[in-house]
C-alpha cells in the first residue's frame, strides 16, 4: 500500500496548479487538487481572459469610428455594457467547465474547498485530511489597497469586470499594467476616465519610450492623466464620490478603482505549521526549481517570488512535473520573457529596456521608428506606432524589442524566439519582411539614435 494518498497534492486550481497537476497525472502520478473559488484561477475567471474580452469589446468603438472613413455607414449603432458583461460571463463559465473537465479527464482528483497545511505531508480540505508525498502551493494572489479614509468605497479589478453599468466617470488609481488596461477599456467605451498615479510616468519597469508613448496615446484619446498625484481620502458625494488629493485638489467619480498592487495568498493556509519560508513581502521563497526550504513542498506562480504572468506560472508548474515525474530536469529560463499591456493600442516588449541595457555598462546602439500606421492614413486617427530595438554594440546581439501599436503583443512572441536564439541586428536586417505590415519595420530599422537620443520625427505610412 502507498505511504501517502497522493504523489502530488496541489493547493489552488489556477494557471499554475491546473497545468502542473495535469502534466504530473499524464506521467501516471496520483494527483489531487483543491480549489476554494472558481476553477481556472485569476487568469481565466478575473484576469487575462475576461479583461481581454473587454478590451476586444472596447476596440469596436475605434473600429466603428474608423470604418466611416473606409466607406461604412453605420448610423444608429449603440453600445450596451450589460450585453458585453453577459457575453464575457458566458465565455468564462464555458472555460471553467473546460478546466474542470481537462483535470478530471487527466485522472486528477478534484476536491472543492480551501486547502490548509496541517504538517509537511498533510493537507486539510473541508474537514477531510489528505496526505501527499509532494505538495504544490499554487494559491496565486489578490488585490491590495492602501489604508486611507474612504477606501471601503473603492473597487478592484475583480469588481471592475462585473460592474452592473458602465460608469460615466471613473477614477483609476495606479500606474500598473492593470490600471492602464482598465483605463483603456473604460475610456474607449465612453467613460470620462482619470488615471491617477504617484510617479512621473505609467508602467514602471517598461522602456522609457514605451511609457511615454502610452501616455501620449492616452492624452490624444482624451484620457486625463494625473502624474505625481496621491489620494488622501475618498468621500461619498450626492452623486458618486469625491477624491481629495494630497496636494489639495479634488476629483469626482461614479466609480473609483484601485490597481495599486497585489499580494500573495499565503496567509492562514498553515505555511508556518509546515515550515515553509516566506520572503519579507510574504511570498513563498523558492529556488530556480520552485523548491522551498522544506523538501517536497514547492510553489509556483503569483504566490512565489517569481514573475507574475500566466505563461510563467504554467511553465514553472509543468517544469516541476517534468522534474518530479518524468525524470526530465527542467526549469524556467527567465531571460527574454515577452510581456504585453493590452492598452488601446497595446504594448509588446521582450528583453532589456534601454535603461537596463545601459546599466550593464557595455555600449549599446538604439534604433527607433515612429510612424502613423497605414490604416490610420485613411482613418485619420492621430495615433503613432512606436518601435525600438536595443542592440549590444560589441556582439551585435539584439537585447530588447519594444513596441506600442496595433498587434504589438502578437508580434512580440516571434521576436522572443529570435532573442532566445541569440539573434543579431545583422540577422534582423537579413530577414525579409511581410509587406505591408507594421512588423516589417523591426527588420528595416537602419539609423542609430544618436546618444543619448530623442525619438526621431514620425514618418507617414511606414507600411505604405
Ligand atoms: C486583472 C488582471 C489581468 C491580468 N492579465 C494578464 C495577462 O494579460 N497576461 C498574463 O500573463 N497575466 C495576466 N495576469 C496575471 C495572471 O492572472 C497571473 O499571473 C496568473 O493567474 C497566476 O497563476 P497562479 O496559478 O499563480 O494563480 P491563480 O491563477 O491566481 O490561481 C490561484 C488559485 O488558487 C485558489 N486558492 C487560493 N488559496 C487557496 C486555498 N487555500 N485552497 C484552495 N484554493 C486556493 C484561488 O481561488 C485561485 O483559483 C492578470 C492578472 C489580473 C489580476
């Protein structure tokens, strides 16, 4: 008889938990997984997927306007927020069902309820105890808000995805990708949108030109940006809310959304009882193999001290299953992980920003392009696409690719492959593009930006 009930027990059925459990079961491991909310986790239920569906919904506002210039007569079209939310919810319900089915079809035992560790080999869920040779903590994270007067009036991204009606006026506090994405959604759909943040620019950590381009596009769209601004308190007004800023200003809104950070779900799940080590900010501290200090207890995804992205959680969890159950030692390579911000238009980026590349001390060359995309030469939309390459001068290797413009996230996955293969600028130059596209600009950039360089003036119709 087996020593434990399971070879692997996973706490949390989000991106990481589901992927790792299924992969482990595919190698014959006996796997159990518990979930105390909806199956699929943040990404599927209240993150990437519903958010992107709302981004698609918001895009139609632009498309319908632009269509006029292309000959379409679309009088009388109106937008109905409840219909968009209902369609989004139907798709999320469908996906949740698929996640459950994929797990059970793989032979994983699904257990509903909150999992807590009782000791290093025992998990309790809904009053029942299960033992496991290995335990995977994949509990993800949750939004956090600062402790200021009136904070009880605000919503997070969770509630923003399910508002009963489209607010006429919304204030979004934060400069994270989540704040920026929701600002794009609400403003495109017609809400008077204010984005309030402490720093100078949105999207800390991204390339400086990306940050500037996103802000510029937002301003063009009438979105009101409030850099260097902090909220002191929020009060209920006759209609909506009044926000008082620390510098003495006031803002009015029907809805106030905070996207100022997320914290790991590590509290109250018995981690201390099992001896699991945490970082000072409460994440499960793991090594490159997702191991914490207790042998046989692992953590992946947002709950750990890694990068908070769905493909990262999935890769870490699958790599762990390969290592434990397929004799195939695999770990995540953190270099060149592409990422996107689904603003309107979106950001795609991979590799080093110009600042990060300069911090290494070695000489770099920077190439820029900034142009009005062909589509908008006819639509008349005042929107620029920005592209940038950061190249190591000595080796000619491309260190970073950055883009703000339509299809940037789609383009960036291919460029991530190139960077992972160690592509040089010369190899980019030798590649034949597809015409007419925006993407071809990445392989035709010739002029180095003088050091330190301003962005050159845009040219009309780079695709033309
Ligand atoms: C608004 C928003 C938009 C995002 N957009 C993107 C995007 O476009 N691209 C991208 O790559 N990433 C995006 N992310 C991040 C992405 O969602 C996360 O990185 C990813 O979901 C992390 O997966 P995970 O498995 O670590 O945790 P999660 O997906 O959060 O799953 C954790 C699961 O564990 C469950 N759980 C927690 N505690 C317990 C317990 N004690 N017992 C049982 N179950 C428990 C939770 O209910 C949850 O279902 C977004 C996040 C948000 C909030």
